[in-house]
C-alpha cells in the first residue's frame, strides 16, 4: 500500500496476529485510500472474527469505513462474553479440535465436528447453513466471507481451549446430556433396554445407564468417570453462574 498514512494501535489481546513492530503502541501504516478499515485490519493478519470495536479519532466506526490520511485508529479485541444474536448458540469445530469438541459435548453444548478434513469451503458453508460459530486455529479459514460466525481458538492445550470458549461465549451448561461421540441427545435407559449393547462384566457391575438417541451408544459411570467429572465440576464452578445469567 502506498497511499494515505494512518496511525494504528492494536489491543494487546491481538498482538499475536500482527508483526512485532505493530505491538509497541501506535504505529504508522500506509493505506491505499480505497480499502475499508476491515480490509486493512485483515491485511495486518487479524481475523475480523477477533476484532471488536474499531475507533477512528475516538469515535466508533464500522468495518466499512475507509481510512483517511492522518486518522488515529484503535483496534479493540472482541468483548467477552461475546453475544451471538439470531440463533441458538451452536458450534462447529475443524478437524484439529476433536478433544475440544468432546469436552464441549460433555458439558451439553451443541458442537458439530468432522473427524476428517472436509475442506475449508465445506466447513464455511456448513457454518452458514446451520448458523454455527466456527471454532478454529486456522486464520485463513476464519477469513472466509461465507462464514456465519467464527472464533479463533487461542491455545493448543485442550484445558485452555475449553476455558477460552466458555469465557468467550458463556454457553448454557447441561452436563451429561449429549453424546460425546456424535453430538446426539442422551436419554436415561434401563439395563434391560441396553443389555444387547453391553459386555457381561459391564452388565453385572453397573445399574445406571444413558443412551444416545442418534447413534445408540450406551453410557455408564465407568473407569473414566472421575476424570470427566472433574472437567464438569471445574466448568460449572467457573462458568455455570455466568452461563445462566447470559441466557
């Protein structure tokens, strides 16, 4: 770009997306005089899903604003908790976030996930068709125009990823109500109704069961239950009240 020069400041939360020289307060940036501020922000490496309010000379402007010479621009991060209007809060996760998808489902959160890479166009189209928030660590994917909504997942550690999503969106938590394998709804089941799905030892040892209404997978409080219970209790302790208030 070789046009009007603006003076830009990026919120600290967004520093990981921009070059090191853009992280030290307000810096000069040449624009082309025609592109929108949204395009300028994206050209710096910041997905618009992560940009919150945009201010020019102290007043809030839309992403369509075309910067003029000498303007002072402040790019804020998305406010938390973030509101997603117009649809029930549902998520779509890319192929690299399988553990996060299972943990969201464990908490009763609607989280669609493909275990195979179906490609960026298909994910973006699914997000638009089903009005799902696409969660990804792929910045290029989050820049696709057909997305309904999206969010960058800031960590590569499942525990931190879960905290990130829960703190950002404050979804309503309903643990143990969704199948972690397929995202279907769980219903209570009797031992007799699921006996054909159980091995002999399980049938003799356990009495309380749930079954997925979609894939028919059966659940009981087995060897991994204590670990899963810890995840649930930590989430409810940290985010249960906030989610209830947000709803």
